[in-house]
């Protein structure tokens, strides 16, 4: 697979890697569904519709009937390329909004500080003094935010100032009010989104 992938431009390989999360050289139905769950709701597609839609997309792209999507199949499928393009654009917009909001918020008060420390301790199940992306996702979901594993990783990358791969208490105190506000905004957008089309239209050359 490595030799086959090397035939394609770097930009194409990087685009394919956005979907190939486990880096096994193929895109599974689960990986495709996860990407669609990030992008398609803004088109009015409901989460429960993603399973059927992803099956249709995979069957259309899976020329050799292997049950997965190879980089060759990805390279010839404009709809999948457009999905990746929109996913990357959405990620950039999310992190840009996060940074903008961080600059606007003032320092937290004593009560907020105590609340955030308590929240951190509650979800630091192993008492390691840090949180990983799964624990960050659990906090968000328990507070009513639909924070996917992918969004949790984006958040962790922004909050993790020392690039340790985890979030220490100081980083959490510094960022959590911003995260709460941005996730609230994202939830409002999703609730207020109107149906524009059943799915992104194929044929837009994202990486060709």
C-alpha cells in the first residue's frame, strides 16, 4: 500500500489521511461515518441518517468491492475529496473561533476557578493530574455538548500549551471558560441550521 500511495502527490496523500484515521491504508465505514458526522449535519442530514448515507457513498467509491476505500478509489472520487475539504475548513474555523474567543474573555473569578478545579478533579479518574481527549469529550458530553472525539482532539491540541498530549490543571483553568462558550455557540448553530441539501454536492475539485 505504501508504494501505491507514493504514486500520488503529497497533497492527495494528506487528504486521504484525514479519513484514514488509524493509518492502515484504507478508509473503513466507521471512519467514513465519523467524518460525515462532523460535516453533514450543516446540510440538514440527521445523525441517524449517516449510517445509510455512508453505506451508499462507500458502495459508490468501492470499485473493487473490498468493503473499504483505498487511496486509488479516493483519488478518483470527488465527493470524498469534497468531504475532506469541508472537514478541514470546518476544523480551521472552529479553532480560529476558539482563539478569538480566548482573547475576548477576561480572567475568571474566584467562584469560576473553584468550579473548574472541581470539574477537573471529577473527571481525572486516575488522579494523574491531567486529562486526555477522551476525558475532555466525556466532560463536554456530560455538560450537554455534543463533543465528538475529533472535536475533543482539536480542543486538546489548542489547550495543551506544553504539547504533552494531555491537559494539566493550569491549562484547563486557562481555557475552559473559552471552551464552554465556543461549544455553546456550536450547539446553537447545529440547532438552528436549515436543510440546504441532502448532502454536499459532488464534483468540486478539492485536491485534484
